[in-house]
């Protein structure tokens, strides 16, 4: 069976890996567009604290977290996965009680989270933290390097026969895949500089009720952003969350790629790719700006993840590196690091971790998280040949490999391991 996977992020890479493992002939097409979410994601795997009122959303992320140890074993590769635990921190210990109750309720069906314990002095585990904080420790939480996971999955898929093709993929109305030149962008992930336009959409997703998912910046901040950003239309309508672009313009007609099935895992660009099929998918980009800092001579590799009730998160990686993020911005396809975004991250990070004031700013990243406006992930068939898998928002590195597995099963005509009805495209 011939399958084309459009998108080389973590979902597409996982789909390719699972497809080739089942004997399918796979071509992965990716244009390496600036702002791909996998490139920027911090890598937090702690699903038990989120979506308290949405069991279907929670189930997908829980299964994604459960799949990681098996994936590590199957790939036999170190991609930065480590169970370091997560500190849920608050100034007032009373603020921790709702999430404690949630974790207690979920523990019976998710013992992999570990026994949750109180940590009166969280700075003993994450030294830069303020000594005014109280915390709960969720020992089963893990961090992962999203780029490394993506690369490991693609490498394994190629070893099993997959072909990687750089370029921008489009669909024809009958579902044929065409690949256009991507302005010489190397695969994967480098900015291509390919021009695109976009149109404002109507739908909006408010991800509320979760411990670590902040709300988007307010309309005033977004309007100000639109006024300064040359990629955002100047009218007031432009600051609404957007569906994918109105269409990129290509100099060539594209080279057809034969396929019996197609998986569209193009992140925030999924709606644009699928529009020729007559499917108006309300998928829009939500920008996240992230800061990487280094603490020279400090071993940060096993520091726990820090999750305040209302951003920002912090986590350590090997190499004396600490990640702080992220902004939550509905500003359209504008994958830029901004002064205002960095100020927001820095101020919030130093408020809870003043010990980072002397750290060295090493790198900034920005990603466009794909959000499906009805609220949950978007995984399911669009027609008899095309499957879509996107909309994981801030949980792409938690559920991405598992979502790719689900999409692969659908493309092969198999029954997925969980009921995907809750994630089906809305009619």
C-alpha cells in the first residue's frame, strides 16, 4: 500500500514509522516551514493535570504519555526522554487542592503518574525557585526533546523504507498529492521563506480549566501585535484566530505523487492543505515563544518540571539548560520572537524562579501550535482516501507519537486502539 504523509513534524514522523512497520510504502513530504510546532516545543509529558472536564481530551494525552516508554524501547535511541517528575507550584498552598483532588481521582486509572506528595520546599529540587512557593510532586511526569523524537521516528521510518521528500504538498479536489519546490529549504525544519497569505477565521478555542494551559493574550495585546506585524492584515478583523492560509502561490504545477491513502499532519497549515477537498477545517495557529537559558557549571539534567497554575512552565535539560515558556498568542501565521513576548516570559519566569536572574540567555524559539477550534484534537478520515491528524495544541509532544499511530491505523483500514469518534472532523 502506498501512503503519502504530508507533514514531517512529530505526528507525521510517527505515522510514517508505524506505517513502514506494517509494510506500507511511505513518502513523507514536508516544506520545513518556519514556525513548525515540533521545532519549538518544550517537551512536557504530564497529562494528568489537564482537561479536568474533558475525559476524551485527557484520554488521548494519557495514552500518549503511556506510549513513550515502549517507544524508547522500540527505537533503542536516546531522544531526551526522562522521568524527572513535575512540581505543581503555588504561592498559596490552598491553590493546590483542586489539582490534588483531580490527581487523586485519576490515580486509579493512571498509576503511572506515581504517588503524589507534598513538597514544602520546592527550591530543594529546583534551586532557582522562590522560597515562598509550596508544591505537589507528580513523580511520573517526564520531559522529552521534541526535535530528537521527531528525528528518531523519521530515521526509523527511513530505515524501514520510507522516502523523505522536501517540498510543499497540496491536494487536488480528488485527493491527488502534488509536491511543489520549497525554495531550497533543507528537510527538516529550516525556514523556507516561501510566501503565503491567510484569511481570518470565525472559530475560537478557549482552552480553560487546565492546570498548565494559559488563556491566549487579550484582544488589546493582539490588536497591538497586529498593528506592528507586517504579516498580519492591519484591519481589526485580522486579530481573530485564523484558519489556515487562503493559499500559497507556487511557481510550478507540482509533481504528482501516487498514493492509495494520504495522511495530512501539517500542523497549523492542515486547513490550507485540505481546503481543495471542500473541507473547511477550522484549524488555526497559536503562537508560543520560548526562552532557553544556561546556568554555567550547574547540572540541570534531572531537575523536575515546574508547572504553576498560571504559566510559565520551567524545565531542565542536560547541558546546564533551563527552558522557560511559553506565550499563548492568537496572532495568525506570524512565527516571530517579539520583544513583548520575551518580556512576558522573562517577567513571569523570574517571578517564580528569581534564581535565574544571572542565567545566560542562550536561545529563543517560536512555534505555531495547531489548534482545532471545536476544542479537541482533530484525528479522523475526511474521505475514503484522506486522513487528518492535527490540533494537539500545547500537547503535541505528549500525544503526537500516539496520534501518528492512530492516523496510520486509519490509513491502513485498521481499527485504532482507542475510539477516535470524539476527535472526528465536525460535519
